[in-house]
């Protein structure tokens, strides 16, 4: 079995299932099968989903620099799946806020999005991820051409907005968002370094 066949029929299903584990554990805790959600279950659900959405953004952004450093081109086969999981968990985070926290009270929802900056930033990140998920197929990549690559650079913008959203939300204990901010800064720095190195080589 060659490498591409192994990736398609063995490793992709394995990674797919591993990416589902946080959601399954949350579901298990909700029904008190694998644990509990603590004293504030709604907040716990939102926090876990939001954290995993942000983690998958970081993981997806790590694929390209890791591939460049190692020469493992097969890593790119997982990037779309990881990006879609980032969208999946971020969307669930938003729906948990929309349904469990706000009770789909649209006047309060619109007011929160407009007046509370951290919610505005989080919603903007979700819109970017939605656009990327909607154009993630090979067919859309062919149709959009160079615009597809420009659109999918939006993953960095989604990461920045997501970290900012988290930072403003926690207010005092910024240790966790600070870790995400450092990771994202490293990834952005690597991206810029590769970009300028490529320009230098062309010159």
C-alpha cells in the first residue's frame, strides 16, 4: 500500500475520528456518562466548543509551516479536514450561545453583536470560517482560481479575531488566550518569513 492510499483509507479516517473526540466527550458529559459540566453547564459547553474551534484553527495553520520544515507534502492532505473541524466547533460554539445562552431572542442577539466588541469579533471570525468552508471543495478551488488562495488566507484573520474574542471575554485571567496569541504570532511570523524569502529568491 503506497503512502497516498494509506492516508486516504487509514490515516484520514483515524484523524477524522480523533477530531470528533472533543465533541463526543462533551456530549458524554452533558448526559453525565463520561463526566459532568460543573455548576454552569451552559458556560462550560460554550467554553469547550470555543476553545476547540480556536485550537483547530491553530492546528490547521500549523500544517503548511510543518510541511515546509519537514518536506512531508502528505500533511497537506489533512489541512482541509482540520479547517472544516475548526468551522464545525466554532459554529457549535456560536449555536450554543445563540440557543442555550440567548434563547434565540433576536433583539438581544443583534444588540450583543453590535454593542459587545468581543462578540462582534467572534461573529466576524465565524463568517470568515463559513466562507472558507463553503469554498473548500476542489470544484470551488478551480472556479475561484487565484482568488481561492486569497480567500483562504482568511484563516489567519479568523485566528486573530478568535484570539481577540477570547482575550476580551476573559478580561482578567489572560493566560489561556495569551498562549493562543503566542502560537498565532509564531505562525504569522513564519508565514511572513517564507513570503519574503520567496520574494527575495525571485529577485
